[in-house]
C-alpha cells in the first residue's frame, strides 16, 4: 500500500468512526451521563500502609478508622477461605488482589511463557472469586521485563485477556489493568490506555476492566477528572497515594497532591468501587492514617 492508498483507506475508516461517534454522543444528554448522586467514597487499604503489627491488628485499625475493605497481595492465592474469614472477622470486605505481572510472562519473546501466566492468573481469579473481591490487579509487564514494542504488547493483550477474562466472569470477578508511569510501563501509562485495551477486549462482559492510581496519574495525566471519565463504567478500582512531590508517594495529604479533580471525575461517573491506600507513610502510621482518611473525606466533599 502506498501513501495515497493508505490515506484513502484511512479517510474511509475515519468517516465511519466519526459517524459512530456522532451516534454515541447524541444517544445520551450530558445531564443523563452525570451520575454524581450515585457516587460514594468507599475506602480500602493494603496491609502494608495500615497501622499495626499483625494482620489482625491492621484489619482492626482499618475498620476503626472507616475503611470498608482490605486489598490483599498475591500471597493469598490458594488461601481464599482463610483470608476471607480474616476480613469477615474484622467486618471488612475484600476490594482486590494486587497481583502484579508474573514476571512479564505475557510479553516475552518466548511465547511459551504465556501458558505460565495464564494458569497463574486463573488461579488468582479463582481466589478473588472466593474472596468476593472486585478483581485481580494485573500489569502485563513492567518496563524492564519486556523487549516488545507497545504495538506488540497491545496485540498480546487482545489475544490473551478475553479468554482469561471469561474465566474471571465465571468467578464473578474482573481482571483489572493497572496503568503505571512511563518508567514502569511505557505501553500502559494513562487510564484511557487501559480503558481502550479493556474496551477492545470486550469490556466488562469479557471480564476486563481498568483502574487508576493517583501516584502514577500525577506523572501521566493532564486531567484526572477527564482520565476517570474516559474509563467510565470500565473503572473498577483506584489506588490512593500522594504524588511525585516530597514526601513522595506517601499518605494522601502528606504532600501537595490534590485529589479534588480526580474525585470530581469519580463522582461524575457514579463510581461506587473502592479507593485503596497503596503508599508509604512519613511519620507514625497510627497518627497519620486517620488524618489521611479525614483529608480524603474533605477532598471528596469539595469535589
Ligand atoms: Mg498502584
């Protein structure tokens, strides 16, 4: 195909897309798309940021200071009943399993490794189902785990995620793609990147969703409200952390990052999923954790 043919075919495709866009835009009014009255701030926390020494103490602290859920890490896979009981006993739900990339096996030159991540991700989704968690947070690869281009990685995702996502649906949970800053995942930086991959996989019907992490969004997004609106119903989780300024990636309220604009986006889409602490702490967690939760509630009210 030469340049003239290329632009000719692009023009035809472009007209088609524009036509579809007009149809979509005229389907609902702005007022109908505004779901602010449905939105809720529901706070969750990973174990590491929570005050306390034992897991029981940490879960009790979360409950005491107003969290609704705990976010577990990948070490709970295969132990769903045990960790569900711990959450139940503390009066908490489980928001998600923060699982990772499985060494970037989806994105290696050796395609033989894809079966490893497929089996392992399915096991994690099974446990997420037992935990009644919203989903398993998955990064296809960290930047230093792959030599593929972003186009190649996107194709791998579209070939891989729908089948594993169907397994997620059977377990009443989701794969949740986590966009990261450019230094950690050059192919999945903005919330809209993850949302468009999820959409092209078939979206929630295929068990594929996206999340936003305020720390990474501080580097990558031009507008946090727009970022969350671009995900819409595909948004199934949020990570809470301060931004790049010092003290970097600590409890919300400990550095200069404002959450108001992002919360405004969450409100607009009627978000009712969890917002979960994934961050460090400057100072004493027992003092700073409740302060941070109060800060977030104020920011939500301002949004
Ligand atoms: Mg995160």
